[in-house]
């Protein structure tokens, strides 16, 4: 579990393709926004990924379209 957010890490048990970059990119995005990302195994199988981002007042002025 401690390696899943490292670039190019792929578990030996995973049959699916991919480069092992998705979770590393997610971690970078969370950290850029001063947040956290973590994972935990589910009792019934699989995993849950939790992303926590700080809530800050927007500095954007005007309406968003």
C-alpha cells in the first residue's frame, strides 16, 4: 500500500494495463492544492481512495459561465 502513489508502480497481482501514473498524478494534484490523498482496503475487496482538499474562499471575481 505504501508504494501505490509512486510513479510507475504496478502491483504484480494486477492484470490490467496502464503505466502506473494515474495515482501518482492524483497525488501531485492533491498536494499542489495543499490536500491529501490516501487509500484503504475494503473488507469486501477492492479499495477506497479518499482525497481531502482544504476549503478556501475563492479569489475569482465575477460570475463563472
